[in-house]
C-alpha cells in the first residue's frame, strides 16, 4: 500500500522531446507534412504573385464591362440591323471573353497571359478607331443632307431663318468629327495604358514561374493564390 504524506508529492518531470518529435506530435495533434521551410517558400511565392492577382482583378473588371456593353447592344442589332452594329457588338463580346480568359491565366501565372491581355486591348482600340474614322468620313460625306430639300424649300420663304439653320447645319459634321476624334484619343489613352500595364506584368509572370519550386507553383495554382 502506497502512502501519500502531505507536502511529500511532486509532479513527475516533463519528458524531453526527441530530436525527431515535434510539439504537435507530443501533444497528440497530427504532424504537418510540410516543414517551416516549405511554409516560408509558400509565403514568399504567394507574395510574389500579388501583382498578378491585382492584374487579374483589373482584367476581370474590364471583361465584365465589355460583356455588359456588348450584350446591351444585342437589342440594337435586332431593331436596327446593320453590318456595322453586328461587327461592333460581336467585337465587344469577343474582347470581353478573351479578357476573362486572360484574367484566369494571369492569376495562374501562365506564360503568355500578359501578352494575350495586352494584344486584346490593342485589338479593341483598333476596332474603336476604325469605327470612329468611318463615322467621321460619313459625317463629312453627308454634310449636304443634314437639312432635307423639303425643309430648304420651306425655309426659302424666310431668308433670315434659312441662313441661321444653314449655319447650324454646317456645324454638324465638325461637331461629329470632334466627338469621334475625342473617342479615339480617349480609347488610345485607356486601351493603350491598360495594354502597357498588362505587358509590364510579364516579368512578374516569369518570376513566379522560374523562381519557385514546381510543387509551390502547383499548390498556389490549386488554391488560386
């Protein structure tokens, strides 16, 4: 029979951990298959991808914008059918889909993602520029038809009023050219700037693909990090 005297009991000393035994294993928790070095590599690789995640978010926003504008133009094609409207709506929707696909590639740090997004923006600018130039040419060619012959015959009875209307009508082509010229300039600034931004992410893509082990890249691709 074991007797315990008051003040004579002391807790057993803690067993020292063996070099291969982790604190988690000693406490009964499942040991992690990854070492601290693995976690460090994942943290640094994820931080290196931060610029790519930002570029992917920008591309997704751009894709949504293009798709919304393109789909909103579908009723126009039905109610005002023309080859020009069909081409414009089709190009906007196609550019939105390419932008969405490129955003996913950019987030996964795939080679060629930056070039794809940059070329998509330059192609969109080309479509916008061609459309605006055609509209400016059409406005100049139709300058004489802004006021119909019927209206001219009626205004001929009031010379003072006819002169004022003719002056206002003469401003139509000029204002049309100015408007579409501004659209071209704004598109050049926006699409060109966005293309340059995407292309500048190319070095981050190469860094993400080459500077980290394949297993780390695979883990980040799987979790979208």
